[in-house]
C-alpha cells in the first residue's frame, strides 16, 4: 500500500497535473459525446473550441469567486455571481461558434449545435463539478490538519506525562533508600528482606508502569510495598492503617496517582512530638468508581514548617489528573487543626 501511495504521491501533490488530467478526461468524454461514431479532424477542433468558454468559466469561479466570496462566507453574492458566470460562459460559447471561430479556422464551417439553455446546462455542470472538487480538496486538507493537530497534542500529552513521571520516580527512590540506610546503620537483620522489597517496588516503577494506565491490582500491591518500607521509619507508637474494600481485578488506573498523598501522610503526619500519631489510607472500589481517602495527624514539626498540600508533588498529581482523567475526577483536601484529609474520586 505504501509503494502504491509513493507512486501516486507526485500526482496527488501536483495540482497542475490534476488539472491537466481533468481536462484531458473532459476532452475525451465530450469528443465521443459529440461524435459517437466516426471521428474526423473537424470533430477534434470542435471539441477543443467548445472547451474554451468552459475553461474561462471554471477558472473565473475557482480563482476569483471561491476565494473572494465563498471562503469569506459571502454566500448570497457568490450564488448570484456564479449564476452570472454560468450564463456568460454559455453566451461566450454562442459568440465563439457564431462569430469568432471563422477567423481562426476559415476553412471550416462551424455553428453552435446547442441553444443557450443547453449551453447553460453544460456550463452549470462544469462550474458545479469543479467547485465540489475544490471544496472536497479543502475539506480533506482541513481533516488532515485536524488529524495532525490531534497527533501533535497527543505527543505533547505523552511528553508531559513522561516528564511528570520522571519527576516522581527519583523522589520515591530516595525516600526508600533512606529507610534502608537507617536499617543498615543498626545492622538490622531485616535489611536484606527490605532490599528485596525495594527491588519489587523499583521493578514496578521501571518496567510495569510505563503505560498511561496499569492494572489496579499491581498499583495497590506497589502501594502496600511502599507503606511497608515507610513503616520502617515510623515511630513505634504510630498507627498505620491501609485498607482496600472492593475488587480491584479488571480495573486499570494511572500509576503513581495516589502515592503523593500517602507520602505526604508519612512525611508530615508521622512525626515525633505528639501522641496518637496516625496515617490511614483507605481505597473503596465499586464497579465504576474508586475513592481514595487518606488522612493523617499533624506533628509538631509539620505545624512549624508545613506548607499544606502544595508544591511539586501535588501540582504533579493535579496535572496528571487533568491529562488522564479530564472531567472524571474530583479532588478534595480538608485541613483541620489536628489532621489533614484527602479524598480523590476517580471514574474507572
């Protein structure tokens, strides 16, 4: 198919060749229409002369009326002048065959075989047909431009998502490495197992989350592993709860949408200095929707320097939600004196 397209590509892109082919086909058709049986020299001349007023009418319409009036949506004036062009084309045909042709071909006897009304029909067919062809070409060009714009927008969207994703991954890696570093300083026996847990997280981040959407089951498994890694850094009296209600099987979700809220909970909620530290993450799944509820206590350190749910992480999530869930998400952040709560509702 591509080879055939390449063969005809010069013709498709060359308007002069297209016009030549159109008039050649027209000449061939009218030649046999006027003289269906034996063709003589006079038949060839007659057909050629007959095309002269048609050429004039068609190109006045194509290069004057259409760009000056039709493209500028002056439809009423265009129709009136197009009718005038059709009538003048027919009149020019009568003038050529009744008067002018004798000066150019004195050895032949030409007369107009058609009445004015018949010539108007010829002119109308040619003007209307070439107008439709031109408008069709314009429509196909418009569609091609729209498709190109859609492709450009999709490429831009993919580039934005890739950029946002590259912002996320190093941040998670550094946090997890800090947890492992703390264990290694204590010569904790859990260190090898935690390294394997981090390997599972990194495998998901590197190889299994390259698409815009991933299986919800894998995303939940990733979140569970991440929480287990972060719990290693949490104080012993901190309450960490992760709960999933509903069946994740069969659903897909954009990767790393939830992790920023969970990370904020650990970073700003599980802090020393207060009693009753907690972080609760709950995911409720129905057939068509998913609701994430994440809430955490506010530690003393968080109160002193906490800027709320803002900054690169949340802005990143908002951009991804706008790109991947346009009109299909609702994000609500509630800030209280003792706790922060985030609710994110997604249409699956």
